C-alpha cells in the first residue's frame, strides 16, 4: 500500500511539474507572439514614416523649383523695368 501511495505521489508530482511547464510554455508562447506583433507593427510604422518623409521631400523639391522659377521671372521683370526707366530718364534728359 505504501508503494502505491509513493507511486501515486510521484505521479502527482510529475503531473504538477508537467502542468507547470505546460503553463509556462503557453505563457512564453504568448509573450513571443505579442513581441512579434509589436515588432511587426513598429516596422510598419517606420515604413509609413519613411514614406511620409519621401513624399515631404518630393513636395519640398517641387516647391523649391517653383520658387526658383518665380525668382527668375521676378528678376527678368525687374531688369525690364530698369531698362524702361533708364530709357525714360534718357528721353527726359534729351527733352530738357
């Protein structure tokens, strides 16, 4: 009878350890799954941020080109205005 109790106690202890290891394994698996989901989410967010930076850089480049073109036009108009004023001054001096 003592032998059966010892065997039953050993089986019960082994079952307890098996349950503990199984529960620990499930928790480790859940932690790994959550960790991987978080890492995937972070990678997607970084990729989206990089795409936003690229589109912002493209927009900035386009605005810079537009600004350079406007600056060039303004300089052309200013040059024409100066030439016109110079010719008017010359004409006014000739009249006097």
